[in-house]
């Protein structure tokens, strides 16, 4: 398990961002499934959003930020 490197505010921000990303992915998936929009490779965008949202939720639960682990400073 990675070492905790974010505080409660950072965890909350990552959780909110991850959940919002998953909600956006669900919305895009619905639009694609109903043929409201016809975007080439649209399902790849849905998959990428789900993966990114899931990773953000993992970061929030673990208290670990990959960007901070690489040595960059983040505002939260």
C-alpha cells in the first residue's frame, strides 16, 4: 500500500472529482447508447473516464496522490 501523502481536504477533493468523473462517464455512456451523439471512439472515452474516476476514488481511499508521489506540489 502506498504511503499516505494527502490530508482530509485532498482526500475529499479526490473523492468528489472521482465521483463526478464517474457520473460524467455514465452520462456520456447513456448518450452514446441512445444514439443522441455519434462520436467515433466514444466508448473509449467512457472507458477512460471510468478508469480515471476509479483511480481518483482509489487515491482518496488510500490517502495517496500519484502526482505528489512524483515530487510535484499540489494545492490540496
